[in-house]
C-alpha cells in the first residue's frame, strides 16, 4: 500500500483587520498625549507653563538640548 502525501490543513484563524471605529479613539488619545509632551519639551519656558514656574522646564532641560531646542 502506497502512502500518498496528505496535505496539511492549517487550522489557525486568519487575523482580522481592526475597524476604524476601534482605532480612532486610541489614536486621538495618544496623539493628544504626544502633543502635550511636545509642548512640555519644546515650548515650555515657564512664561506660558501649564503649571506655573519653571519646574517643568528644569525637568526637560537636557532633553531640550538633545533635541536642539534653544532654551537660554
């Protein structure tokens, strides 16, 4: 009796694409979070700071120099 080659059956389900309605709120949330981080790193000089004073400026001071933003 001859053993014929039996094709293997792939039983793993194919990945389904995510609907835009599920992605959009998360994309908006992380986009706004990124804009807030960009504000703190690039624009915050203490004069228009969300928390008053220069505390945030001092926290991100070295990062500003690393990214090439002038701060002095």
